[in-house]
């Protein structure tokens, strides 16, 4: 599930990200989250989309992010337990992958490079964090949605592989993972 208001940068403000990428400012989070979610779902069939967007909205509204830049985790302490379990049960999932933050770090030397960090957390039905981490892809400038979709595929696949490996190590049988394209 991609969180609302989860794009940050050490250099760019949202208006500039929107202008340079051609993505409307009020749609940045939705587009970034959908791109990564779609790439993950495309590469691995164990990831499924949210089916009840009302329950998803209720859960998303109460998730907070702790940490800075690309080093952050989701905090589900304010999320209603029953609402969270209902969301996963309705989707037929045992785990939820949360896209905590998209952090854009600009580097000028030795080359002008933008690092697109994707921070994520994996939780089980009991709201217990299984893992958190981040991965990144690079670009020479802020990219359009279509270009970002292509350049983020390997990173999305690495995230999916790491998550599936962790799920396979859990005591519960392998199950689907909930992935919202919000």
C-alpha cells in the first residue's frame, strides 16, 4: 500500500518534481505508488491489489512514518486492529507491503544524478513488522511516469524478491501479499 504524502527530497520541492516530470502535483504520490506497485505485481504473482478501497483509505489515513529520508518505517499503532485484519482477510492476504516513502536525493558530483529511494515495510495480519528496507534506482534528471516505470523495474523486482524470501522464511504457510495501487 502506498502511503499518502510520501514523496520527499533533499533538493526538489513537489512543484518542481511535478513540472520536470510532467505529473500533476496533486497526483505525484498516486503515480509514484502505482508505478512501483504495478512493477512489483507484474514481476511476482504473489502480490495482489487491494479490493476494498474504503477499508484501505481508513487504514492508510492512520499509518504514520517514522524516520528520515530513505531510512524510515511505517507505524501502524494508530491503525484499528479489526479494520486492518478485515482489509487483509477481504483481499485473501496474510501480509501487507507498505511503500513508506519515495525519497529523491540529488547528487551533483561526479555526475548529475538523482537517486529514487523506495522505502518499504512488511507487516503480517497481527500488525507485526516483519521487515523494512529501501532500494533505489537512478536517473540523470526527473523522469516522466512512463520512463520511471521502465527504470524502476529492476528495483521493484529486487524489493519483491526480498519480500518473498522473507515470507517464505515465516512459520505460516506462504500466502499472498496485499499491494495497493493507490
